[in-house]
C-alpha cells in the first residue's frame, strides 16, 4: 500500500493563561528562546515595541499576580546594560 501524505494546516486557539502555564514548564533555554521570538516579531512592527509595553503595563495594574511576576523578572535585569 502506498504511503500518501498531504500538508494540512490546523489552527488552534491558545489562551494567554495556557501560554503562561506552558512558559512556566519550559526550561531556562526555552524561556530565553521564547523572548528571542518575541523580540523577532517586535522588529517587524511599524512602531517601536515600547508602545506595546506601555499598553500592557496599564493592564498589569488590574492583575497584581502578573505584575508581581514581571517585577521579580525585572530584579535580574540591571546587569543587561553591561552586555
């Protein structure tokens, strides 16, 4: 019997909360690569990515647990200026 294959495209909706849980399960290399992917996409935007971070920050005030996660992540960022 011949092996017949075809390319299929599937669209799956993933909620932001599901993406967050998946991110939390990643190891450190995968998490860093995730942000590299975010960076690559933001480089294609017509505007600087700062506008998106400002908009997101407004919503973080309504989500204290998410804001806390960002604050903890930011604690490790001061050394980035040296690289």
